[in-house]
C-alpha cells in the first residue's frame, strides 16, 4: 500500500471545507446565542449539583442535576440532646421543619451549624400530654407557654445527625449511613 | 367534524401555542407554597393575566417578571424542589429571551431542543453509579415505592402488602438508626429491576443522542422516542416532569404535522386529567 502525498489543491479544498464549517458555526452562534443562554444556565447548575453531590453530600434527586431515579434518596435526621454521658432523642420542632428538610437534602456545615444553633437556643421539655408514664422530648415554640404537662430537659449540647440509607441486594439489608453530624453547645 | 379538527390543528402554530401551555402549567402545577406564599400567589396572578389576555403574552416584560419571580422561588427553595421545576425555569427564561431574538420561533425551537438534550445527558451521567448499574436502585424502588404497585397485577403478586411491610421496616431504620432486613418479595422482581435499569439507560441515551442531532436529520426519531419515553408515565403518573417534556417537545413539531400535534395534545390531556384515575382503576 502506498501513501499518496496530498496535492496542494487537495489541501486547499480541505482548508476551505474547514473554513466553511467554522464560518457556518460562527454564523449559527451569532444568530442563536440568546436561545442558548438557558442551556448554558442548565449546564452551570447541573455541574454545581454534581460537584456538591460528590463533595458535600447534596441529595442526587435535588439541586437541578437531573439525578432523579439514579440512586436511593431516602434520608433522615436525628436530634440528640446531650448531657455528660447520656442523650435524649427528640421530636422534630414544628417551627424548624422546613429548615431541617433542607438540611436533610443538603447537610452543609453552614446549614447544620445554623440549625443546631437554633436547636440549642430553644426551650426543650418533656411533654406528658399524650401518655402519663412516658414523655416525648419536644422544643417549645416561641409563643408556646410552659404548662403542667411539661418538665424542663437538662442538656449541655445539641447534636444534629443526618443519615442516608444503603441497600444491599445480596443480603436484602437496609443500613443507615451517617453522612454528617454536628454538635452545638447550649 | 374531522376535517374541522384537522384544520384547527394545522393552523395551530406550536411556537405560538407553547407560551400558553407554559401559563397553563404555572397555574395548575405551581401551587406548592413552601413558606413563601407571596411568590407563588404573585406567579399565579400574573399567569392568570396571561391566560386571559393574549396581548400580555406578547410582551417581553410580562415574561421577564414571571421568570424573575419564578427564579426567586427556585433560589429560596433550591434544596427541596424537583428537577422538572428547574427545567421549567430554564424554559421560562427561554420564552423571555425569545422575545429579544430576530426569529422568535426559531429561538424557541433551539432552546427546547438543547434543553431536552442536556437534561437527558445529565440524567445519564448521574445514573453511571454502582447503585443504579447493579439494578439495586430499581429493586429497592420496587420493594418500597407505592407507585410501582401496578407490577403486582402483571406478576400476580400482592405488591401492596409487600410495600407496606417494607415501608414499616424503613420507618424502623429511620427511628432507631439500625440495620433491618427487607422482605425481598418474589425472585421475579430481580429480573424486572434489571430490565427496568437497562431500558431506562437505553432510552435516555438514545434521547440524548437524537436531540443533539440537527432537527431536520432526526425529526421523526426525536418525537417517537420521546413519546416512547413518556409512555412510562401512562402507568407511573409523574405529572410535572411529563408535562415539562411534552411542552418542550411540542415546540419542536413542524406546523404541518397535524397528527403529531393531536397525539401530544391527547397525551397532555391524559396526563393532567386521567392518569391517576386510570392507574387507580386498573392497578
């Protein structure tokens, strides 16, 4: 097999083809650059989502990265009121539900710190309203008064933990996986 | 009657009809207040103005206000909202920017095509993880997601009880943060989860590819693959994402293609009015 050296005319033709192609793309972009702005925004947000998903535990289903139906998205959080050696697991405060939902989907240090601080500043009580022999640990709302059904909880700090779950198809087990925890002194 | 409908469909300009669809979607779907009631209320009000007055829809400023309010809502709730709400935001931005283009219709077509392609490209990139590729994701969904109960009818198995039992076990994991063993159900679910995994990868990759190709080359493929992809929503009603994709694809229909327009409109009608009812009755 022999290789024929391309002639000057052939190279010139190829050069023209590339030039024409380049020119066409330039023309197309000049005409449609406005229409491509939403697409560029989509790419910027999706890349940000992928980075945060891989580096900072952002939920794959959220954040505009089109990761819905790509991984198990179940998450949950625990709020622990800590004393020296023990802890009390508390209910979700009504007023912080939305903030905690956001933290669950994206447990960034900043968000967790802000929520943990609010939790530590709250008034926590044992609530005997539902059952007399056992009480749930709840945070009183801003305008909610202390009543005879309440007893103050003593604690030193609040710990917020965010978990995801891992499913193993071989053993059919579902195990919790701690993503991040953060404690805040009272 | 039929020639009349055909005539109506023929004169229906997809790029002119699509802003109306956008407004319809804003009114019917955008009702989640999420602690910022002022923004959705304003969005609904502005959308209603657009629905009532055709002239309003022709103003760039009208769309700019609607898009800005929507963007503000997205920024405030970005960790919680679903992906189709983002896609919808890009679409509103595309409609706004089209008013500043020389060729408005062409601008909408370009935006719609590349938004769909990009959306599918990222959907595929995100699925390239061990949990999805091993089939674990769909197996878990089949065991725990009540939207998949219709599979019980196909394999003659009581999926409702299985899902309820597994949901209780998940609750146990969440309450006590301890490992549990889920009820694995019949072996058939393994096979179904594998089929679903590879079907989803194949169809999304194909969609990404055909929507990256020029419209004149892959026109038929783009629409038939999209309709095949959306057929999943016949039995898995996820209104928001389905309607967003339908609206974007509708923009890409050629004005002379009356049949395809009818098909898309019927699909939209089904998704909005009958999908939940059909799933409840038959499954």
